[in-house]
C-alpha cells in the first residue's frame, strides 16, 4: 500500500533513466567538442595574428550578442588580469549595447583586434565585424550554429564555428576556445622572434 511519502514509479529503473540522460548529454557535446581539435590549425593562425597585433601595440576589443555579451566581459578579464603567474596583462575592453559598429568607429584603432562572440550565427554582429575589418582591425569571430552571415560571407579573417544548434553546447565549447586563444596568444608573445 502506497503511503503519503512514497515515490512514484517511472519507466525503467532510476539508474537507467539517469544513464540515458547522461549519454544523451554527452553525445550532444561530443561532436562539437571534438571538432574543436579539428580546428587546431585555424585556432593557431588566429592566435598568431592576435599576438602580432598585441606585439605591435594593438588592443583587444570584444563584443557579443545576447548572453555572449557576458562572455565578452569574461574574455576581457582573462586578458587584462591573467590568473597565471608570469603571464602579462594585455590591453582589452568590451563593447556593450546597440550600434557596435559606431562604437568601434569611435573607440577602436586600425592596429586593434575585434573579437565577436555569438551562440548563434551572429548575424546581428555582421555589420560590426564588416566595419571593423574595413577599418583595418584584425577580425576574429566565435560563432555557433552554421556561422550565419559572418561565416557565409567571409566577413571575419578568422572564423571559428561551433556547429551546434544548442546554445549551451556552443557556449561550453566557446569558453574552451577563448581560453585556448588566451593561452596561445601568450605562448606566441613569449617568442617575439615569430611575431615579426
């Protein structure tokens, strides 16, 4: 006889349900995460280009759409306040709000780096990326889904796309990617002979 505190029965055993959810969650992430390793050459090229700009006195200007605006602020903190002893701080700032292209025109210099972040294709950032590139900034885009206009039209010099429609998976892979960017930029910066 079931009492007031009894647990309702579900299909299968609790362990089976939990294991099924775990496998599904892992599968959703494995393809996009493994693709990150396949992008190693593109990531290294972006890092080398970024390190060259920093070496020449450029700054990192980061902006994102939606929740990726918080990621932009996170990236800036990583570059400005490195948590690893011995890594130097690099100049960076984040843009927020509407009219990013106008903010870039006002605040950025041709020697700078524009880093756009979006969990989707980032179409709302396309005009800002195009404006940054035409102004001479190095352009890097971290995008999700199919990469949208930025990837399709080749608006950024370096485009890294997490091919997933799940914004949470995209964010997880992008967090890893921008930490790799930070680390490899510093690796190149420690070898000034490869930056000239």
